[in-house]
C-alpha cells in the first residue's frame, strides 16, 4: 500500500458505476425512479453507499464502505469514507478510514488509518489530519496540506538526504516529518 491511501479507489468506483445497471437501490426515489432522498446502494465487490441522493447521484452526506473478503490476501480489509458528497464524488468535509490485516503488513511500510479534512472532487484539498498505524497496532498523528490531491512540502523543513520531500509533520513534534518522493506527492 505504501505510505498513504487516498480516495482514488472510491473515486474510481464512483465513476465506474451507473445507477441504472450497476447497483441495487433501496430508498427514496423521484418520479422517474432515480434515487432521490435517503437510500442504500449495494454494489458488486462488497461496496455499499448509504446517504443522501439527488437526481440519481450521491449528493449531501453519506458513507461509502468497501469490504475485502476474509479469504483474500489483501492487506486492506475495509476501506470507508464518511462525509460530504457532491456530484457523485466525495467533496467537502470528510473522513477516510482503512482497516488492515496485520499478517500482510510490512514492518518497513507506514499505513494510513484515518485522513480527516476537506475533499474536493475526490481528492484531498487543504489541511489534513492523518493517523497512521504500524503492524503492531501503534498509531501516530500527523498533519499536512494538499492542493487538489498533491501533498505540499512542509514549510521551513528541508528535503532528506535522499532528496525526498517532507509532507507531514508529527502532531506532537512539528520537527518530525514523513517524507515522500516527487512521484508520491500525487494522490
């Protein structure tokens, strides 16, 4: 999984599904039968959305949950987003969350558990509060800034000896950073 997860999976899934053919819907509808109001969508691949709908698209507040089968070899067991939606994409205040199978986590990797902040068109956009977790279940809190899905360099911090860019500062010690390569800056 690498350093940080992001809303790419949700964004990709949201664009892939068409409400007419790709999910079962239970809830309020408009006069044309489109989701409108509160409702639950059940997608293939163990994906679910419950929340507000307007004219057949997710709009308002809702929760997206993707479960991964227990028999799989995925490190991720659950991926969810709870927050604001606009035009079928996470947009506004929200929280992304991951659960992991520790058996498949690498000791040298850092795994995103929670990202809380502003999302714009399915991308982090603004100050983000990040919680990371290691294979032993130990968590640490970090803060960083994104602009349209690209991490910003921490002010007054230098690149590391490998040229990687500081993008997150530890909440309890702003002099401690997480670094990314240039390619890793984009979500």
